[in-house]
C-alpha cells in the first residue's frame, strides 16, 4: 500500500468559479449528509482533523480539496439530502455539485458513501444513477459497518444494492472510520483504480 507522505488542505469552492483547475487525478467523496465522508477521509489519510467532522448534518457546504502526496486530490463534496437546509441553500449545493461533476467526470474517481445501518435511500439511488450517467463507475462504500451485526451484513449489503439499483454482486466495500475496518483495503483499491486509469490514457 502506498504510504501517505503528505496531505494538506488546499481550498474550498463555494461556486463553479472557485473549482480547482488542475491536471492531477481527483478522488471525489460523495454521499448523504452525515454519512461519514469527512471521517473516512481523515481515516484514509491518517489524520485526525484534516477534514472537519461534525455530528451536525450539512456541515460540509463547499467542495473541499486536499492534496495527497503532492500528486492527487481528495475532494470532500457537500452532502445531499439535508432536510433542514433552506431551499436556497439546497439549490446552491446542487448547482455546486453539478458544476463539479460536469468538470471532473468521467475522469475523476467517485467514491459513493452509503450508510450501512440506514441502507440505500432514494437519494442514494438518484446519486448513483447520475454518476453512472456521467460516464463514471462509482466505487461504492458502506460506511459505519461496525453498527451492523456481522451476521446481518450480507443481507444488509444485498438490500443496499437492490435499493440503489446496483447489479447483484456489484462490489460494495465495508468500511468503519471508527474501528478502521476496510480503510486500508479501500486506499489500496483507490491507488489501483487510479493506476489503471492512468495506464489507459
């Protein structure tokens, strides 16, 4: 597994004009509000508080860029589906997300996070359909897997695939930022996917 030598916050984009223009690969993390994007990002990078985490949904309201090993970007995207946000806020988030994806896909690697305990939702299904429609193949991650008893995980993942509209057997990675389960394997897969993409260019 490639070692994390450096990881630093670069910038936050609150609108399309603020989005980063850079040729280096991007790994974009997207999911519902409070799914654990920032926690997973910190766990992957071995940093406690590089990405701001909060128990309050809707905390990430911008596209946040982190430069990893000076050669790729991790991108923490605003969570979707935060019900308490105003309509104007939700529209602004949607515009920013649309602008990001239109600029970054299909080249960016998208990590779609879904809460393993909650299971796939209609919003997750819509997000997956959107990402696939933009020509990308999302790397699907079931977060907070430590909250699902081991004996129920197989069924939980099968239900998740069905609700999100994924084919039977589509790989879904089991991750817990709290216990560290699956984090190392996810980082390895990210490295391998990026390497495979670069070899096809």
